[in-house]
C-alpha cells in the first residue's frame, strides 16, 4: 500500500507544482477574446507570409497606408503617411510625407527604453531588409524589379557573408529621404498598384534598433507604432496584446457605406481608438473545442466548422433557432478569392486541344462541388475576377462558353478526339492533400470526368510535392486558387501573363500575345473606366482560351456574439481590432442566458 | 554490472544511428522539397537557392564529410538542432518549453492509470471467475476497441461542454490542475482497458502460486497477501511496463494536447509533421530514441533490484 501512497502523493505534488496560472485581468479592463486556428510563425512583418501571423502583427505594426474601415468599394487612406502620395506625371516618382509625432512603442532596444519618433528612414530600412537575400524574406516579390537600385542592393547582399554585415546605409536612387519626414520612391516603371503594396503588412516601418538589439529573436519581439503591443506570447498556446499607451490620437471613422448607420457601424463615429484594453488570442486548431468555446461565450466570434454548419444555419440559409436564442449574429460576406482546376498549357495533350479543355469545363458540376465541399459557402465562378472586386464583369456569366452540361461535354470530347487524332489518353489530376476530403474531391472529379467519357487518374500528394510539380511544369491538371492581395484585378491578371510562367505565378503556363499586350498596358494605368474595360477584355480572352475550369468564389460565414460591436467584414484589412467595441456587461449576462437555455 | 551497463550504453550508438538514418531518409529522400514553403509565393530561383544554402540543403545527402547526413549527426550529437524552418525559433527552446506542459499531462495520467489499473487488477484477480470479473473484462475489451479520439470527443462534449464539469479547453486564466484535469481523466479512462487486462493476467499468474496458498493457510489477510506478497512478486512485468513507458511521457500525447490546447511536445510533434519541419521531427525522434534506450537499460537494472536471483555476470 505504501507504493500507492507514494504514487498518489507524487501525483498531487506534481500537479500542484505545475501550476503556472496567470492572474485574471482587472475587471474594469475591456478585453476581446478570440481563437486562431493556425500557429503564429513569427511577428517580424518583413518575413510574414501567413494570415494568422499577419492578423497578430498588424495590431502592432503599421504601414504608410491602410484601408478605410467602412467605405466600399475599398479605399486607401493614410496610416503613417500624412497624405496620399504625390505622383510625378510620368508615374515614376512617389513623394510621401510621413506623419509627425508618431512614436515606436517603448522597448528596451531604445535608449532609456523610450520609443523614439518614426522617421522616413524606418521604411527604407524595412524595405532594404526585405531585399537583403540573406534575410530570406518571403516578401521580396513586393519589390522585385520595381524600385530603382533595390535589385542592385539585393545583388550586393549576395556578396556579403552574413546578413548582419549588410550595410543598410548605402545610398540608393530609388529610395531617398530628403528629411526625416519625407520619403521619395523612384520606380523603374509605372506601378499604380504600389499604393496597395504600401498598405501591405510586410512594408511596415521597422526600427533598426530593434533588429540590431534582438537579432534573429526579433520574431519574438515586435516593436511597432501600432495601437497594441505584445505582452505575452506563449508560443503554441496564446497571445496577449495590451493597449500601447504611447499610441497617437486616432479616431473611429465618421463616414461609411450607406447601410452602415442602420447596421450600427457608425455609432462610435469620432471616438478615440482603440476602445479595447487587452486582446487575448488563444490557439485552437481543432474545430470541436473552438466551437464549444464560442457557444460558451469564451470567444467573441467564430467561423462555422463544416460539421457544425447545420447546427448554426438552417435550410433557408439563416441562423437556426438555437443560435438566435443565444443572441448570436451571422455575417455573410464575399471573399476576394477564386478557385479553379488549372490546365498546364504546355502539356502536349491539353495545351493544343481547346475542345478537350472546354469539355472538362462542361463536365465539372460546380454547384454540386460547392454544396459538397463548402456547405454552399461559395458562388459559381465563370471567370477569375471575384464579384467582390470593383473590376468584376457582371456579363462574364453570359459570356463564358462553358457551364455544367454533361451532354455538351460528351460532344466536345468527340471533337477533342478529332483534334488529338485518336482516342484521348488517360489524364492526371494532381490534388494537394491525402486526407479524406482530398479523396472525396478526387472521387467527385472522377465521376464528373467519367460522365463526359474521359479517363482520369487522381494523383494525391503533400503540399511541397504538389508545389514542386507545378513549379516544374510537370502537373497536367491541378486544383488551386488565389486570394487577392489588394482590391485591383491586376492581382489576378498577372496569373495569366506569359512572362510569369512557372516557376512564376502563372501556373497555367498560359501565353496569349493579345492578353499580354492588354495586361502590359492596363497594369501601368491608374484606376479608370478605360482600365476596367481593359481588365474585362483580358479576362474574356482567358475565359475563351479556357486554361482553367473556374470553380468558385469564396463566401465567408462568421458568427458573432451580441456584445462585440463594429465587426464589419473587411476583405483586405488587417489590424482592425482597434475599431472594435465590447459591451462587457452583455458578455457577463451571457452566462445567465446559458443557464436559462439549459 | 558496470561492464554490463557500459556494454549496453555502447549498443545505444548503432541503435540511435539507425533511427536517425531511417528518419533522415524518410524526410529527405521520400518527402518533397520544402524550399517553396519557406520561400513563399512567387519566389525567384535565386531566393530558393539561397534558402537551400542557408539550411545546407544544397549539399549532398550522403557520401561526403560535409554531407547533410553527416552534419545532421554532428549537430544532433551536440544537441544543436538549429532553428525550425517554419518559424525560425531554436528547436532546443521549443523542446525545453514543451517538456513541462507535456509532463503535467502525461505524468498524472500515467500514475493515475497505474494506480487504478493495478488496484483493480488485484481485485478482479482475487475474484476471478465471478460475474464481477467477467464484467470488468468485457468493459476492458470494449474500452480497448473504442478509438482514442472517441474518448476525447465524448469527454470534451459531455464532461466539458454539456455538463460543465471541466473546462473544455486550455484558457490562460486557468491553473494547470484545472485545465489538465479533463484530459488526464480521459487519458486514464482510455488507457484503463489495456492496462487492466495486462495487470490482471500478471496477477492471475501470481495468485495461482504456491506461496499465495501458503500465505492464506497461515492466516494472513487478503489485503496483506495481495498488496504485500502478490504485488511484490509481480513486479518484473510491472517494471517492464512502467519503466518503458516513461520515455513516452516526455514525448507527450499528440491528440490530447492538440484537442485541449496543451502546448507540449506532442503538440509540437504533430505541428512539425503537418509543417514538414524535418529538423523538429528529427530532434524529437533522436531524443525519444536516446530516452528509450536509456530507460531500457534502467529496466534491466531494476530487475536485479526487485529480484535478487537476477545478476549481470
């Protein structure tokens, strides 16, 4: 028996000894709680490439520009810039005034631990750092072949042995700072989209002092100018941000979209932001616990897991009584995304056989796909520009020569056999994923192809293999998609530009001289009716050539409790927590409500 | 005994080498190149080359003193596992940080399972052949047949969410005993079937021995016979089971940690597998292999401590 006594005593002592509980927050603090589904990889904006890390880092770091929170279509406004840039007539020179009185958050990397004032040079440093090849940033694509002298700077960094030895003070024609509050950017060729890129988190201002002080551990020590600062990052568990006491005076927008007053999004107009003291984000990678936490009121908002969709949304597409009883609200909004089955246009069978590509396009039942694999959270795609974008072509639906039509698919297959000169060989579809959902998708495609009289083999693989297959042009048909980086259809058009062929972003290896000419012309034009027209023409050329089966555009469903306000969906904006408001009294009364429901 | 221990420790080298070779081949030859995952979208060829150079993936896999495998062996020998490619954090830091949470889950789970299963095994062995014994065996078999994930989902839904007896998930304001309580309970319940059946068999072997009949004939109480004599004599298989389980405690519980948000080594491992982070997987496998070999040796040494008949000559 002594053995058991010792074991039980050891158990009690061990558990008690492991108590690393954190003190509960001050009851007067306004806190927002959320769950994130993927691990935060790092909080260094220069190397951030995933949405979760961006969502956290964007509360801490700021860019020159940001999206207006409420206005639609999406509109850029200054963030750390004083105003919108002054652009020279030839579209090559951008002069940007930096706001005065903006300070980095206090941190021990600064002299005396006091954050210093932001300078134009902080942007130059941040961008040169991305250019430094030794830094291995994922975000070089933003600046690649765009700013005068920056590519040469990148070449220079190749000659340096270690990243720390790079001389960031080297003068560069393309990035100049005549004074601490002026930044001049000289472009190699006109690029109207650069303002969107200047609202993209990787271009945020970075203090060189922080990089020098923390070295490689800068990923754990974000030092920004934003409304919040990092308090705790328990890697793989949770993140706690607190209000940055040194944050400048910024106010909730007073203008918005026409329906914003009715929806209550303008109730806080003119109030100083942020209205929240603390942000607590817990990593929850599995759907069941995330769903339970939301229903228990532990987190303020949540997406709807696939397996719980019917619990939340009824047949009519509205909230179920169970959700309404809990005062849960539903937000439905479009994603700037398009998903497709892409064809490798350099493939001998597919590339020269347009009827075959069109047959496949007619064979795929998009509506069924959306129903089966997204719980109807998607819209059928006829082109690649999502309906959310202002450049979207409403006429593309009627123009698209193919839609689900198995009979037409069979006719086209016969035509394709004539073009091919005999029976068509077995086709191969590459799918990223080896899990049950990937297998189900494979079965779905097999059925669609079989109905059209086509023989298809599904090749399931992990993501790196899939990427290698595409980059090396060895995938024949592949399932992929794109989510817009900024609200300009150019971001989608570049996916079909022949000079961007694999390993570039044109995974289709599509080439059409007419498309290229339009793209080259439109991509350097400022926003105008003429440019929209060119974009639409270019899209129609692609749709006509059929280098892909455009499947769907994403639609997001988000549930939110009634104590969180100003939760307006935003397709491009990060760092929006500063606009949120929490009614802590309502949150507290939720427990009572739950008791009543039970 | 010293010579035996030294000999066994030397055996460790080829075993660990074999484990490292297998994991290296699996993740470097069989799986695809992860350079594109690091480089991000639209990365140029030169960026990919630089990444490959940074992580040493441009070197030959084998057959060179500067090959990837040889460097991998050298670094592992010094526990210098480098940085994880997925988040650039030093791997040793990840392991150090994850060990505490993992042990806070696995140690109580392990000890709880041990106490409950041995106690019950002694009892059911004592009442062998009765209805109670049959019921316990049936429940054990049923428990062994249910997937571990079902235990988790059932426990989380009913005990955590529906009945509110435990927190459904880790939360920063909770103390460790609060948030590990439910996963520990689930772990014990899920592990009970197999353990109880094993210990019952061990106890039955002992309970049929002559010395047990002698002890009862001398008038000793059932409690004294079971816990003083039977348990002591059943220690060899118990030690084998217990000591060999200890290395796995350090490696955490993959599913429980993920479903309950315990940032331990099991969670680290599953995340690394998902991200194809070979450096992390390799480091964990290496540490696991060393622990396994060492605890194997400890098991052998323990045999001689509980049974004086065993020597190492």
